[in-house]
C-alpha cells in the first residue's frame, strides 16, 4: 500500500509536466538542463509518437503558412553550451536577420534566412522547410526522416518535437538529440524557436524574432 501511495503522486507529476510542455519549452535556457521529456517522466530516446493531421488541422496549418509568405527582418539570439559539466560555459550570439518565406502550391513552407554577426563580421545562411504533404507535418525531409511529434497546432502557433541520431565519429558511434520547435505569429511578427537537447541535456538553441 505504501508503494502505491508513493507512485501515484509521481505519475501525476509526470502527467502535468507533459501537459505543460508548450509553456515550458521556451523557458529552459540554462545549459545542461534536462529535457522536458525527461522531466515529464518519459524517455527522450524512445520513438516519437506521429500521427496524421486532421482535415481541419491541415487547412489551418496551410492557411498559417500562406499568411507568412514574403520578406521579414529582425534579429536572432543563439546559444551553444561548450562544456559537458559547467552550465555557465555558454557561447551566445546576437545576429541581424533577414528572411524570405515561400509557400508552394501544396502549402509546404520554405524559409531562407540570412544572418549577419556585426561583432565577428561574419555572415551565414540557413534554410528551414516544413512540409504538410500526405497530411503529415514534417521538417527538413518530406519522408519518414522528417516526422515530428505534435505538441500544439493553432491559428498562430505550430509546436512539435523531433529526434535524431547524430554520428560522433568516435568508438561510441553516435549520440541522440531531441529538438523542440515552436513557430508563433502575431499581427506583423514571426518568432521561431528551437532548443536542442543532446543525450537529454540542453545543448544549443536559437530564437528568431522577425517582423515585416
């Protein structure tokens, strides 16, 4: 009886932590902090739970993507955790950003973003692809390799997580990453946030804050 009375609060804690994922993924900024999946009592290495979009979700997502077509500009904040033991050892960046958003006939989204680091006098480009073909929301690849686990879909938000196996080139072979992605829009604003957890610990991330 004592064992059951102990496990029940633990199960409730995990359940509520998982329900709060859309709220909490944008708040964890300390390097090496545990993945929201781990905090919810689940394993960040398990296969993701995929599903098809409903007809309403598909129409809603395509409508959202089409509303983003055009030119955007703003800033991007980045961070990279350099240490595997010291959460204070962080490389942070603040970049100027310009982005072009295109949406094809099927509603698939392509963002081409150019970044300028005025401190280090460097420039680089990144692309982001989101697919809605075959009633599946996918990132980067329009195949099973791009599958995601949905967290939230709405008129102004798309949030999901996805997992990858990263070759390390060492004897251990590979490490596992889990990325939490959120796209959120306002009247004339677009925010894109990604946080990457490697081996279930926060490793890097960025936030794009764009406006028309």
